[in-house]
């Protein structure tokens, strides 16, 4: 019981997978079903809520409209027919050998630095060097950001090296809430999975990003 | 004795009427008269004042320039000939049956929500429903914001329903100072009058907005 | 021992001269030499440092690259050949009779006010009037900002009057750190020199700006 949201970008490069269990809500009363929602439209009324306001989602089964209620406000929005939404890709089972768990800020710092010199960023790990490296190579300048045992909360050391689009990675990292601990699973020329808890553990977020082929 | 400012927008849709009595000033020494001032130019030196700074307005009768003094700064600006300024429309006596007094923030919340779905906003009251409604109807989505006895400070219940341009309403609401209690007088397809005190009661502001005809 | 930076704008209107003695650094180990650096590129990694972070500059003599290290980050940037950088003009010895020492905020206030009416700003002093004036003359409006004994920290009264480009002056004043006391030396149709300490007195900054000829 709960809400599950899956969103894929048009180019199939990134996919978000959000799970919120019923316990994440003040009250939850729903039968299983699938609705299609325009995320930008949904954000509009939710953004009007003040800190501490409860937000109510209610599906009007007659009009097939989603009613979002915040304080005195009722916002009625048309749903999208789920059949018209491009279905998400089936994911192959991935075996991602390397894993590192860090604070969002460290990840952000590395990605921000990489963005200064290039438009792709490398995630690297070599088992003998006990370090997770975020690096980037520009035409004349280069960036090397090292996270080691002092900074990570957990690690599975393994040979791993993948390159990612900075445009995508920046957007992902920017929207991880402050104070969040993120686990990065990755391999060699494999997608990366960034996972973290939300809602005091009543929800989880997985953000996948396909690699770029290193030339 | 005091200062009165009247400003009308070029399309004659909105009019502001500000009265500041002499008691609103630290010192006041003037004979009656009318001057024309470019409001944007006047804002320039005033915006340089820090919180708590006194601002002095002085009309140099020789040069016909307005001198604005703030801290060590003297700003001399040319006045406009009042005869060249489009004169304000004469207002018909309006009988606006409905009235509700609310905090600016509630009004702002409703107008902001309406802006998400449409470009006009409705103010509605029906005497039997004890509620003041701000609503908006878009092509597929709609907003309904309700203010009731829990949220208003005073009310005169009456049948009233008018539609306004959101572009104008947003600008009006945005410039009402935080913490201000606003009285909204309105009727059915009649202008709305938003009034509030400024300067600890030594001044008052009335902001009128013409209705849009509901189709 | 230390670092000296000289930068001149392409039009030769303004020159900055920064001196940081070795004592300004946590540790300093260098032999004399000159390197060319793209200032915008250098700012990139430095801007990633948090308050309190140490920044390390290291010249890799083999690759001729400058390595900037901040926290876990290593940023490698190509240096410019100093021979290819336009050399700074030799400065004539200037005798600037007037001098006034003020808080940056006062200077900023005056320059900001001048910017409201004109695109050049006058610095004026007349010995009998005990005042330093920042003024500006627009087509219809004018600004006069007065700093006197109440506001300055030191003064050398002398006849002096020069006009400067506001575009340049704004950029200079905007980048003086808050809380800084600035000494302005100027004369009549002579450059102005704005000087102040940085790094708790272990460094000093001199910013020169050529005058505009008053018409």
C-alpha cells in the first residue's frame, strides 16, 4: 500500500523510481489503480503549501479529476490517460559491483567541480586505492575530486569506472534534499543507481542514469 | 493637510488613491498645491534609504525641482507639469454590497492559486454559504480557495460575484505590505475596492479594480 | 616574499595592484617567478571552497599547470605564457593632493546614487568646505552626496575635482569587501587611487581609475 511514481526522460537516459508507503501519509485510503499526472501541474498547488501544511490528494472518480487540497485551497486537475503515457523501459537486472554511501553535499561538490571543465563526469573506484573519485577532463583543465574513508559512510570496494552526462547528473544531484545520505551503486560502463530514503524512512527514491561510452 | 496621490493605469482599469495625513510625517510644512512626479524617478532615491532613515521631500519653488534628501544624499529631480498628466476619471458612487476583511497573506494565497490555472480570478460570496471564495476556471483545471469565519476579521455577507484580470490583481496584491489587514468591497460585475491603513493609521490606501465581464 | 597580482583592463582605464605577503598564507614555499593565469578560470575552483576551507596553489613545474586544491578537490589548469599577456602600463609618479578615508558603505551609497542620474561621477573636495562630495549631473536630475567629519576616518583637505566613468567605478566599489575602510586619493583631472588592506593587514589592494575629461 502506498504510492509509486516512475518517470523516465524522453531520451531514456534517466529514470526515477519513487516509493512512498502508506505509513508516510497522515491518512491513506485508496484501492489499487494507476493514474497519469502532469508533474508540472501537480507541483503548482503543492508549491503553495507552507511548511507544516497538510496536502490532500483525492481522486474524483466521477470527473476523473485529481483534487489537491492545501489549507483553504482546492485545486482540480485533469488526469492523463495512463495508456497515452510512454511506458517505462524494462530494466535488465544489473550487477553493480561498486558502492559508496556519502552525504549529498560531497556528491554535489564533486559534480559541481567537474562541471567547471567538462560536460561529462567520471565515477571511478579501484580496490587498491581506497578512494571514490569523481573526475572530469576538459581540453586544458582537469578536475579530480576524492572521497575516502574519512568522508564516506559505507563502501563496497570494487573495480568500477563509468562516465555520465553532466547535464543529467547535475539535475539529479541538485534535487537530492539537503542532509540526505546517498548510496551510489555503479560499475564499468554500466548505469549508476543513486538511492536514498525520504519521509523518515517511509519512502525511498532510486535514480538511475545510463552511462556514456568512454572514447 | 498631508499628501494625496492618485494614479491611474493607462487603460483605466485600476486606480490607486493614497492619503497620508500631515501626522504621518516627522515634520510637515507646506502650502496647498499640486505637483506632477515621475513615480519611477521618485522611487530611485527613496530606495537608497536604509530602514529607519528619514526621507525629506522639499520643493525648490525657484527651479521647480523636487529635492529628495536621504542621509547625506540630495537628489534633485525635475517635476512634471500636472496639466500634462492625464487626469483621473471621475468615479461614480458605488454601492458595493459585500465586504470581507482578511490578512493580506490569505488574499495573496488565493490570487496565487488562481494564477496557476487561468488569467482571471473570481471573487464570490453567497449569503447562505458563509464563505468568501476566490476561484478560477482554466481549460481543464480549476481552483477554489475558501476563506471563512475562521480566517476573516470582519464580513458583510451579500450576494456578490465579479471577475477580475489576474495581471492587475496580482500587481495590486503583491504590493500590499506584509502584515496588513485588507478590506475588500465588491458586488456583482462591479469594481472591487481594496482598502487598508498605512503609516500606523496616519494614512490610507484605496485600490480600485474594474471587473471583467463574465462570459 | 608573497604574491603580487597586477591586472589592467583592455582599455587601460583601470588597474588593480594586489600584494599578499607570505605571512598571509598558512604556509608558503616558492621561488621567485611569474606565471600567467586566466582569472575567470582561477575563480572557478576557489569559488567551490566553503568558508574556512584552505585553498592550496601549487605549480606543477613539469606540466606547467597550476594545481588548485580545495578540500578533496584537485583542479588542474593550464597557465598562460606571461609573454603573451599585455604588459601593464608604467605608471607616472602621481601627486594626489586630496585624500579621504571612509567606510566602503559610504562610498557605495554615493556611487549608487550617482548611478541613478548619470553615467559619470564626480569626486570633489574644496578645502574651505570641509566636505568630500560625490556628485552626478543628469539631463534633468542631479545627485549630491556629502561625506563630512562625522563620516570619514581621516582626511587631507585640498582642492580636487575629477570625473570618473560610473561603469568602472561601480565595478570597483562593488568588489571592495564589506566592512573595509577605503582611502581615496585624488586630484584635479587626475586618476583616483582607492587603497585598502586585506587579509588582516598581510595584504594590500590598490585600485586605480583614470579620470574622464570634464566638458
